[in-house]
C-alpha cells in the first residue's frame, strides 16, 4: 500500500480518504514494508492498535495532543466479535487516563476527556480467537463526533465520577457509574493503588475514561445499517430537548398502564394480544411511543438498554430466572470480566413486571407492574463477577457439562439455552456440549423487583 500523507498535517478529508482504503483489507496487507513486527499473542491488547498507528504513520507517544494533530482527530481501534448476524464490540474503548488530582479542578468545558471525544476516527476490525493479529480484517473506518442528544449523557457520566473523586471517594468508583462513558480499571487486577485527593489514607485503582461497548457497537451498526432499516430517536419521537433525561420520560409513558392487564393495554394501544413473548415486547414499544414495531431505538442501543419482562406470581415471586443469549464456550474462556459479554448485557435493563395469578395464566391476563430501569450496584457487581469467574474457570477446566445450579449461587447460574439436546457448541477439553447461557437467579430477580417497587400498589389489585 502506498503512503501519501503526513498524519500531523493531514486534513479530515485526507484522513477519511486514506482510511477508506483500509476497509476489507487484512492488517498484514497494509503494514509498511520497513520496520520489524513485535511478536505477541492475538489477545495482546494494544497490538493491533500499534499496527494501525504504523499504517497511518503515527509514532507512539504519551502526549495529550491528538493522534492526527492538524485535524484535531483521535484514533481509536476497536475489536469486534461476530454475534450471529451482527458485530458487537469486544471490549471498552479507552480514551484517556483519569488524573484524580486534576479532575476536581476541571469543568466539563475544560475537561481533558471532552476534548478527546470531540472528533474520533474509529477503525473497526473483526477479532478471532487463536488467529494471528496480522490476519485480522479491518471492516470499517468511521469519523465520529458525538451528537447533541449524547453530549448531556457524556457530561452526566463524567460528573458522576468527578463528584466521587471530589468527595474523597475515588476508591468507590464502579462500572455502574456511567451509562456510555465509564471509568475502566487499568492493569491486571485493577493495577496498583494510586493516591487520590481529599482522602490521603485510602488508595484508589488507576482508571481510564472508556466508551462502553454498547456505544461503539451502535456507532458501527448505525453506519452499516441497511437503508430500509428504520432507526428512531426517542428525543425526536417524544419531542424532548437534548438535555432531557429520556429514561424518566419513558417511565412516565409506561406508568400510565400500571395495574392494567396486557389485554386492556393492547386495546388502548390498538393492538391485538399475541400469545408469544414478543407480544409483550411490542406492547412495551408502543406504550413508550414507538409506533414502528421493527425500528431500532437509538438511545436504547447507544446506552446498551435491554428490555426484560419478568413473570411474577401474585406474591411477587418470579416464575422463572432471567435469561441472556447463549454464549460460545471458546469465546467465553477468552474473556476478562470487565470486557465480558454478560457485563455489557447487565449494563442497563428496562424491567417490566408481569403479574400472573398462576404460571399458566395467559399473557393477555397478566397484570402490568411498575416498570423501572436497573443497573447492578457496586456490591452486586462484585458478587456477580466472583460467580462469573468461577463458572469461566470451571468451563476452562473441562466442567462445562456439570456446573452448579442456582441453589449454589447468589446472583447468576448457567443452564441450557439450546433448541434441544442436539443444539451443541464445542467446549474446552470435553468437546460438544449443549448450548448454555447465563441466567439471573429467581431469588435475585425477586430482590431487584422489590427494591425497585415493581409490585408496589399492583399486587392483589387486579390479579
């Protein structure tokens, strides 16, 4: 490949034109002939980033100036995994280190991370386990600037972390503090502890500002989305201002139906009641104000929000655990907790309790509870991480067929999620094993619902 521009002086147009030539090419086809290649495993984080920097002619340095200095553009290289027919971001995207000593004196207007986020060239590539990094294929290059509806959320995420640091609580920062911009630990096991202001006696884990995987997944999917696939912005559909908290508005929309049966809600919304679980999902979308049943909701995708309906007894006890999509054993054992698929899926849930007099009660007769948004607390995340780690270690050791059930855990368990016993996936050591997924334990789901008043004023009213 020919190299014809200087990354320090290139304009945005020249950078995007150069980047467009990378699409669909293997990294080994793009690297300049001069220079030696560092040896390392395909899992070595940063290795592909170093290669892409070389492709652009960028010399590695620790300076705070943009990678493309003349155009004021940052370069971020994002690994993607194939998940069915979609590509999902494999991990968070680090933006810049958090300086605990400097942060309390910043305003959002002067924040170091805000400047880093203003213009980013994302280079997406498809990651494959046990494949040499030089063989990875660059799938897309996107020049991105955060839209007006996203900037208030970035500011809220930044403020949540700044407030903890300003109160001497840098050691209390957790993954759940941000919706789209998180504070990711750096180094193995979170790295050594560093000093924090206003609390000299307590060290804190080094952290970096990082974009959540859901956001970078959306950035790629938005550019690759077929023209006939609709994408709806709640801010536009509901007439919200960029600064408005769309979650509060969504809950106000859903609150209108508290205590009503699915059948009566469907009539009010001009829908027919489906016996399938997808029927409840359609009703949720219509109740929010999304009239296109197939449209993707932009804010939900950007924030990684998944909608979950929870069937409960009249006493408020779940009839079943809460499931997530089946994982691939060989991919799971290569994951780190902080970049795990499960953590991404737990990022933010919109939970709608559906109360049924009996397990067999038809969906049409189920009573709509109090909807709420939920993210795990710091303590819950620590417990889930511990159990997730135990499951991964067991699978890695060849125990995929015999994993402990939910009676042995507090938060999550693993159980089959295949179509039948013949629907298998290759697991370490033991070979084909029926597909499985992570599930939230019924007891934990009950605690979540009660803490968030999901059945308050509803149980016994119309069941």
